[in-house]
C-alpha cells in the first residue's frame, strides 16, 4: 500500500508541474513554445478520449451516448491539432523566407 501512495504522490506532483507549465504556455501570447504545447495537449486529449472510448467507464451506463461524445470530441480535437500543425508549419516557412531575404539583403550591402 505504501508503494501505491508513493506512486500517487509522484503522479500528483508531475501532474501539478504539467498543469503549471500549461498555464505558463497559455500566458505567452505569440510564442512558438505555446503553439507546440497546445498542439501536444490536443493530441494528448485525443489519446485520452480514445482510452475513455475503450475503457469500461461510462458516464451513462447502458447508453452508448457518452461513447458517441468521446468519438466526436476525439475527431474535433484531432482536426484542431492538425490545423494548428499546418498553421505552425506555414508560419515557419514564412519566417524562413524572411530570414533568407534579410540574409540576401545583408549580402548585397556587404558587396557594395
């Protein structure tokens, strides 16, 4: 029993640190770390909803309505995570193009 409580203590401590890290990420308005963190959180939510779908735990025993909500939530959250990933890659490409343009402009100044 002592092993379970030590596991529970470590689990609660890690969960608290993860929660605090997510709060800090949400406070950063235009940060790459925020977008990556939120994307990973959405993927973790999809995983959690799939696990809930496969688990015998039900909010409404005997009715498959909660399983339907899990599926719909997983699909919508997954689509949102993929959309975030696409927009992050687009912003990365735009930033790389701007850096190349600046480097090209700096090279032209040094040649003159």
